[in-house]
C-alpha cells in the first residue's frame, strides 16, 4: 500500500481552504431560500407569457391583420385602382393637352420660324454680304498702309529712347554705381569681417564653451548626489508600501474575497438550477391537479353530453333545415328563371306586334344552322337546302 500518494476529497478544487469549506453549505442554503421565490415567479411569468401569446396575442394579431386588410388595404387598393389611377391619367392627359402641347406648338410654329427667318437669316446675310467684305477691306488698309507707317514710327521712337535714356543709364551703372559700391562698401566690409569680427567671435565662443563645461560638471555632481539620496528614499518608501499595504490587500483578496465571491457566484448558479427543478416540479403538480380537477370533468362533459347533443342537433335540426333551404332556393331560382323567360317571350311578342317579323340579328335570338348556299361549303343533313339563287330565296322568304 502506497502511503505517499494522497487522494483529494470529492468536490475539492485546487486553492480551496478551510474558509471555503466552512462557508459553502450555509451560503448555498441561504441563496436557495432567496432565489427560489424569484425563480418560481420567473417561471410563472414565462408560462403566463407563452399562454397569453398562444391564446390571446396571436389570434388578436390575426384578427387585426384581417381587419386591416378588409377595412383599410382593400378599400385603398380599390380607391387607387378605380379612382386615383383614372383621375391621374385624366389629369396627365389634361396637363399634356393644356400645358405641354400649346408650348410645343408655340415653340415649333412661332418662336423657331421667327428666330430662324426673322433673326438668324438676316444676321447671316448681313455677316456674309456686308461685314465680311468690310472687314477684309479694313484689314487690307491696315496691312498695306497703316502697318508700315506704324513700324517706321516705332523704330524712330525706339532709337530715341535708346539714345536719350538707355545709353546714359547703362554708362552710369557700369562706370559710376558699380565701382563705388564695390570699392567703397563691399571690399572694406569683407576685410572687417575676415580680419576683425571672425577672430573676436572665435575667441568669445571658446571662452563660453569652457565656462559651460565647468558649470555642467558641477551640476552633474550635484544631481548625482541628489539622485542617490532620492533612490534610497524611493526604495524605502516602496518597501513600506508593499509591506504595509499591498501585501495585506493582496492576501485579503486572494484568501477571503476571491473564495467568498466565487462561492457566492457558484451558490447562485446552483440555487438557480435547484429552484428551476423545484419550480418545474411544482408546476407539473399544479398541472396534474388542474387536469384531474378541471380538464378531466370538462373532457367527460364534452364527450358525454356536448358531442351527442351536437350530433343530434346536426342530424335532426340542421340537416333538415339545410335541405329545406336548398329546396327553397332551387324552387325560387326555377321560378325566377320561368318569370325571366316569360318576360322575354312577352317582350319578343310585343316587339313583333309593333314592328313586324324581324330577322335573327334584330330579335337577338340564336340563329339556326343554315343550309349550304353558294357562299358556304358546309352541308348540314338535317337542314332544308336553301335556294341556289339568292333573289329567288329572298322572294320566297318575303312571300312566306
């Protein structure tokens, strides 16, 4: 027997301690007591909602949809199809007839002819016959006469400007302004910069650099001392915070708060499932009691009393009444058909008495099948053959 291996107890989870084992059962009992009413109310409301949806809301929705379709959509469809659509087509036809076609006719037969033959044609003729020859003549005059004169005048004016203005200014710039600026300003300024200002600036920069290096070294030594002191104080402060604050808080969270919270969450989950089982059992018990106390008597009454009474009423009352109503309807339809035929016969007799003998087209009666004539290729054995001559046939008909 191996005594070195220890088997963990059932339900044990790694990291659990004595506190977890002590608070697990009481917390679950308390949570089951608290969650059970909530779960039973939740299941009751869910069952009530499903029953209301199945018994009330769906039939009500179907009834509302039927009412909406019957009272709103069907009238609107009829109104749109038989009223608004013809009105729209009539309005569109009136708009086209009263607004668009007059403007089209005005544009086609008034504005376009006036613009074409009253403006465009005279303008084209004026441009072709008057303005084009006049422009060509003016261009010839300018090219042959004015352009040489203007060219000569421009050359003279350019020569005068060059002699009187440009040459003196060029002489002053080249032999006066440039030597004065070069030897009076630029050369002395360059010598002053190279011989005086550059050595003075280099010496000043060297002195300032040495001063900055010394100051930086002194400040670095001071900063190193302050940093060493601050680092020691920071380490001491961090040790105190970790020892006096972080470690107790971490131990409290890891050993107390986390197990308690985990157990409370697990207790709520288990309690919800247990409450669901209890609620389901209570619901099934209530459903069984309701079935045996209400459903079974109602079913027995329906099978034993209502069904025979309904069959008796259907066979003894409703079926004879329906047959009598059908016979009455057939008799009424036969009477109406007979009256309609009588009225039609009286109308034909009255029309024949007033007008005389009528042909088949005027009497609206179906014609008999005529015999074969010269214009027909159909031979009917049961009909009398008509006369081969149309005139003789018409004469016999009139004599008859």
